[in-house]
């Protein structure tokens, strides 16, 4: 990780290592060790969930991804708590004068025993837009969030959900997966209404609530607040560093992937949605529905059907059948709507002129066999080369419908 961390003085830490290790206050000891771990580039200060997974099996195939979501969220909570603990202890001097947290400068403010951790850049960006809109000395809006939105609009700002890329569904998904550790926080964006430029991204607590697939204004006015901590920056950075994608994409794909892999492992197009007592409710698995299931079967059966085709052709040769008799039998035997049959008929139709020019029966059968084999190999290679499970899912679905366009793509490699 190339991002800069400058939280504790490592010289101070090393010079007092023995004393620190013998601290009777285990909470303080753990806090210091957490900050030291983070300082050396470990984003997962708390890896308690993923460390429980010691093997991957059909029962734990989704567990690691879910555990990682929880550990990213709890790692931030651990870091913030550790900062506050050390700041209030006799080891306050362990903290750097200028604390840098993943390239962001952090400010620690103590007010009447209450300690706040601020992202200095975020605080500065929101200071002017939210001036006179918050209760003095707090991040709590003076008025309802509806009125706060109106005041911001009058100032030339647009304040809304961070739903530009993934829609409200992405917000709901992240919310239910506890990206922000609890169910009260959602992500917002403040934009310049005229230029549409994003001024700041931040978290709000209890400003809105998600209820039964609806997002409504929050009702707990006394607990509503704007989060000026580095929480959002940490979580965004952790997802990108640890997974290679942003948090919404990771959670959305993770949810879809869970359903697809579950269907793939069980070969079942339904899943248990809920269970209460003796009542069990099953739902259709949209990531592994009947079409995809049938398409997978067609694909898996292709090799077996090809071997049957070869045996049939060899038997025709032994019977001393004429070339035309064999070609007629192919049209008759493979006239059904099964995927393999469609491929055979399609290859025959596409290469009719070449087949006519070929001399004896053996050359004709060899030509057809090679074309069918080439189709299968191209299709298999195409599927294996895809990085995203969705391509595999959609290919299975395409095999299920098996329109003429589908075989053509693989024969002529126009992928």
C-alpha cells in the first residue's frame, strides 16, 4: 500500500517497547498495537471474522466475502477507538503532531471530555456550505433534514444520496451489508448546482432511513448528524486496496455471485428465502434461473453428444452407406430443437458448398467432425477466458435458447 500513514512515532514506540508490552491496561496496550499495525500498512486492523475461515467448502464459499465486509467496517471502529484511547492516556506523546491517515490529515479535538476525530479536508469542504445550519460546536442540523436541504439549495448546493453510479439499490445493499458498521449511516454527496461538481462526499447519521425498500426522511432528529470523521475515506480506500473495486460494486457483485455459485453448486434454480417454524419459502434464483440451468446442461451434454455423433458416423461407414444417404440421415436424426442438433444442422447449412465439393464419405465426416469440435473448443475457451461470472451466466442462458446467432459467434470467432 503506497498511501501514507503517519499516526504514531515509531521511534517512540520502539524506544518504549518493553514498557508498552508490560502495560497492565490491556485496552491501552491493544489500542497502541492496533495503531502500530495500521502504521505499517495493514488496513485490516480487525480481521477477527476472516481469521475464523480456515477452509473453503460449499458451505463457506460466500463466507470470506461477507467476513471481509464486516472486518473493514470494524477495523475503522477499532482505529478510531484506539486513537481516542491513546490520546487520553499517558502515552499521548506517542501520537504524531501531524497525524496522516491514508494520505488525509486528521484532527483530534477534545471538548469537555468528548473527543472528536475529524478529516480536516472534509471539515473544511463542508464548513462554508453548512455554516449556520448546524448546532454550534456539533455536527447536528438545527432543523429537519428537509429544511437543511432547502437552505443548502438556496445557497447553490445540491445535497442528496450518493446514488449516481448504482442507484438507490446500491445504497440499500451497502446498508444491509453493514458497510458503515450500523444501520443509521448512509452516504451523501454535496454538489455545486450550477457546475454539477462534487464538492464533498460524506456520511450522514439518521438523516434518512430505509424502510421496506423505501428511503424516507429520518425521524430521530436528536440523533441526526453529519459525519466529519475519516470513516468514509477509510472504507472507500480499504475496499479498493483489498478487492480492487469500489464498495458498491463489490457488494452488488458479491450478492449476485453468491446466488450464482449457490445455484451452480446445487444445480437448483431456487433457494430458501425464509423459514419460520415448519413453513419454508423458496424463491426463484434470478442469477441461476431455469434458462441458465438448462443452458448449463446443454453445454455439459455437448461433449457426450459429440461422441455419440462420431460413433454414428463410423457405423455408417462400416455399413457402406453412400455420402448422400449419410447426409440425409444427419438432417433427419438432428432435426429436433436440442442445442447440439441445432449446431450440427447449422454447421451443415453453413458449409453445404464445401461438403458437396468433398469427395468420399470419410472426408465429409472428418470435415463435419472437425467443425463441430472446433465450435465446442471455441465456446469452452470463450467461457473460461471470462473474468466475470456474468459472462458464464449469460452464455449458459444463450445456450439454453440457442438461436442461430449463438453458434455463429463461436464458429467464426467473432467474439
